[in-house]
């Protein structure tokens, strides 16, 4: 009798592997859904948003199709839409008028600067229904585009910058931020911000430390979004992409200084680092799917080279699988809507 095909013992012309049939768990969508190890939820998504001083209508960004520089009104609407979709948070970046930028980033500490005004707008619109986050960094506000103040030789002065960050922390908390995103990669920034907040009785305001932020080519489109004035690069304070061990050192320092949450940025090029941080940290871990990651998917999809929606979900799932409990993504509201409808 021929033994071609499987027998009760799982024997085939290619060998015997009873019980070793992983494909049984992939037979249909319902099965795949039931056994999925990683799931996305709207509450885990955070929407980065840009608001531009003096804008009278939203301004589309050429390098980031579908993303705009908001007006104050359109930002409020975007926040409401995020709430309705169940998005967890919104990270706000303020873009001041060019004429108001200066060497020390004065708009960043002006209570009436665009970021502080926008924070008040969003809090008045959504209250505590959305976690409102603010970017604690100077690059949007300086005329030289660096994340800190410069010394006489044009280098970023770490400790002088910390003084500015302390001022920013106070005004952002007063404007209504629930969470301050300490993104400048200055040594000691978390401890200084924590002391500044505690000094004004704002122990309730959290700090999301950009503990691991690499100098990356993938930030390119973001610089259009914030109308960056940067000349040169940020390699003296952002991390070197060749290094992994120093990420753990940065994590330990930020945790010791009182970080409530930590971030890895960018996400996709550094999934290995994200995994290591997630394994070490005893606080929530976020990852930022940055502008260049977004732009690549949108550009490839626009050319018909990839399936846009599947690519978005695959990239986000990979970030969650690598250990991020929260993901900053420009697709946050759209993906949350898909999840709510069961479209994915």
C-alpha cells in the first residue's frame, strides 16, 4: 500500500513530524486573531501634532502627506477627534513666528508663546479625557535650531540649557500639560525638570524622558514640520547609532533622576534597543515612529509599491512586539478608528 500522504502517525515521504504543524494556527483569520501574541489598542497610541503661530488655516506638509501644521482651532478639533477615537495622548509641538525666535528660545518660556497657548486651548477643549503632552525642548524656538543655548564658540552649553529647561517646565505645567516630554538629550535634564516642577508644587505633572534618542537621518521631514532653523547636526548630544550600551546608561540616569516614563526614538531602526530598554525599565516605555518612518510608508504606498494599511499595521505591531507600551505615531487617530471599526 502506498504511504504517500500523511498517516495516523504523521508520516510523509519527507519524514515524520507528528504534532509539529504550526500552520494549524494560521488556517483562517479567526484563528490568527485568537492566537495573536501582540495586539494594538487605541489607548496605547499618542498623536504628535504641530501648531503654528498666526496660521489661519492648516498647512499641509509636503514631506508628510496627511500631516499639517495646525491652527489653534484645527488643533482643538484634532484633539477632540483623538478623544472620540480613544487615542491615549497628544504630544504638542509649538512653531513660533520666525521673527520671534532668538538665541535662547524665548517663545519656549513665554507664557503667551504658541506652545503654552496651544496647551491651554487643548486642555480647555478635552480636559482630562486625553493625556496632553508638551515638547520640553528649545529647537523649535531658537533661531539657530539647536536644542539648547550656545556658548561663545557656538557649541551647545549643557548646563546653561538646563536653566532654560527648568523655566520651560514651569510654564508648560502652568499651561496645563499632564506630561512633559524631555527630548533635548542634555545631561541632567530630567532631574532639573523634576526639581522645577516640584518647586512650584506640581508633583502631579509627569516626565516622559527621551532616554534614548539617536542622531538620525529619519528626522528630516520633522524639520519641515517645525520650521527648523538648524544648520549642521546634533551629534554632540544625540546618541550615536552605532552604540547600544550607552542607551542602558542613559536609561539608568533618567530613572535615577525621576523619569516617570521613558522613550526610544526613532522606533523602527532601533527595535533591538527598544527591546533592551523594555527588558530593563521598571516604568512605562514608549517609542516614537518618527517623521521619516511615516514618510517612507506614505511615499511607497503612493507609488503603489506597498499596501499602505497593511504596512502601517505591520510597523506599529513590530514596535509593540519589541516592547513599547505606547507608540507615538502620526497615524494614531486613523489607526484607532480602524481598530474601533474592526477594519484590521
